[in-house]
C-alpha cells in the first residue's frame, strides 16, 4: 500500500446501487462492499482499493436507464452534438450501450453505429448482448464510451484493449462522473461501490497525448473527452497532484438527517430512486432518520425496492397522492428540479441535496 494515498473511506455499501429487488427483505440483504478511495502515487488515478470484482453481477434486475426524463434526454442531445461535431459521417461502436436509447438516438442522426452490452434487453439487431472484445474482429472510426470506464477495475488496460480491438486506430468519446464536482459539492451520496474509479480532466490529459476536446456536461456532474485512441499512454503521477476531499465532506449527512427528524409525523420523501437516492437513503437510515417515500419516474423501478435501505419506489402519481400539500421532498439531483416541480405542480417544499443549502 505504500504506493497509495488514502482519500476517503466508508464501509458496507450496496455493490450494485441500480439493482432493483422484488421485496424489502431481498433489498436489505443485498451484497455489500467497502470503499477505500486512494490515489495511486504512480499513475495519479483515484480508485477503490477495496473493490472486489467477484461481487459484481449485472443482470436483468439492473435498471439504470435515465432517458425517461426529458431533462436527461436534453443532456443526451448535448452529448450527441459533441459527437456529431467530431464524428459526423463516421462509423461508431458504442461499448456499454445499456438499454440502447443513446445508440438509437445516434442512429436517428444518421450514424452507422453498433452497440455491445450484456444487459441489453431489446431486439435491435445492431446491438449485441455481450462485451466488446478483440476476438470480434470489428472496427469503427470511433468508439463511444459513456459511463463505462468508472466501472472498470483497470481503466488504462481496458482502454488499451479497446484500442487493440479497434485496430489501434480511431477516435474515442469518453464520459464519466467528475470527481472534482463530487468534492466541491460535498456529494457523499455520489460515491458508489460500483464505481471503482473517480476521474478528473487532469487524468485524461495524462492518459492521452492528443485530445480534440474536453470539458464538463450535465451541470458539471460529468466530464467528457474526445481523443485519438492511438495517443493512449500510461499516466504518470505529478508531485503537485494530491487531491483531497474537503474536511466537511460528510457534513450534509447530519444536516439532512436533522431536517428529516424535524418533519416528525409528516411523510418524508425523496425524489430519485437511482444511485444518489440509494446512498442517501442508506446513510439517512444509519443516522436514525426516517424516509417514507421514494419517488422515481422510471417505470422499471416503480413497485420495486432499492438496495441497502429496502425502501419501495413509487411512481410520481402514487407518491404525490400520499404527500400533503407543502410536504418536504428531497431532490436527489438538482438538474431535475424544474421537471419535478412541473410534475408536482410546485405543490411541495423542495430541498436540493447537492446545492449545499440544507
């Protein structure tokens, strides 16, 4: 461990925060793992040194589709514009295409695109329900890698495999959560077991010798890079590169828990039964604060139970019927605030947990 510098530690989080369960008991008994975030003093990369890949088992109960939201679809439009700007008229391979929404959006823009994802559930013949590997002997002008690299134990080796599988050529679009945003917003609810790696723009500058464009999207929560695959290199740590989380990184746990306790007998609700909501609910339970309702717009989550806390997910219609006018709703992602207000006719008191105002 002498090559590692510890940044953050927390224990017993669900290993798959987007896996849904058919009962409260199953959700409470979900597999859990520890998080020991460290920086590798050889590469500068930040990752969970306690990660055990044998605990990860993606399957049909894994539900991470965000395109049910018009706000998220707007984000995908922004991403598609970046890809179009650099790759118009090029052939694409989307590695880890999930349920296929973004791939089909790119197809609608005229791209010749194929996708690979073992969790795909549809019937699009352009999507293979398997991993993308060199033995497929398939190449494209560019690779699309959205929210995949944070799940991979050795990201540089994985990118090397992608480069080899694509004939050592082409461009790549990468999009991942931004560690700097997590740090600045004290977003303790954005640290997941499933995410092995936590990236900064600096990491990709160290990884690629030729970058065409890079920046932030989705209100700064995600970062992206468009680079030449052939310029991939092993990153090297710089002496001045020593990221640290703020001393009050976990301060929001206590303030959110106290707010929930003050609500007393009134129903307490969170909006967002995905990753952030899973971690938020679990930490609130551990702090002795009660959450009654979890509301989510994704039909695949509704009626199911979330990992760790065992709370049931309601549809917006069901959840708002159970809430009194003026009740407090904790919004898990402020990007969706206006959409949530519109769906609920601005009938509640909304608390954004990622804005530091709780």
